C-alpha cells in the first residue's frame, strides 16, 4: 500500500486471542489489543469509539453487540474505521490467516464504515 492507500490498522477486542495480534504484527501490521491499550472491561460502545478515534478497525467475536453498534452508527451518520466479526470456532492461527487475507485485500479507506464477517 502507498501513503495514498494506507494499510488497515487493527484494534483487537478483548475476546480475540492476543496470539492473533502477535501473528499479524510479525507480518508488519499495526495491531493494538485491549490489553496493550489498558482498556480491558470497557463496554463495546466504548471500545468501538476508542478504535474509531485511533482510526483502527476493530476485530471481535461479539456479533450481536457490534452489529447493533454498526446499525446505530449508520442511522446516526457516525463513521467508524470498520468492524470485522470473526467466527469463534476458528483457531487463533486460522483466524489470523483469514484476517491477513483481508488486510492484504483492502485499504483503510475501503474498510471504513464496513461490517465484515470472516
């Protein structure tokens, strides 16, 4: 990616294994976990607001809450940097590989305001 098309920066919700973050960091991606950010135990709305403020797409397993937060953001015409909802049944390595494909496919601009399932 070029400066005109920056890479997606990720924020991992606390329900996502830190192993996923380590895998992606090792491949050159900017990943912040809730633990790294000292934000464990914060509400989902607060986590999304933090990710948005940091210009990071959030990766979570929490489908119901983040689908609702996405709908609310659309209704209220508020933007976010993207929401990626991952299947809980995938192993950490499988999830990391799925996320890596997505990160290599989309730019941060293309991810903005999207709700994607992997």
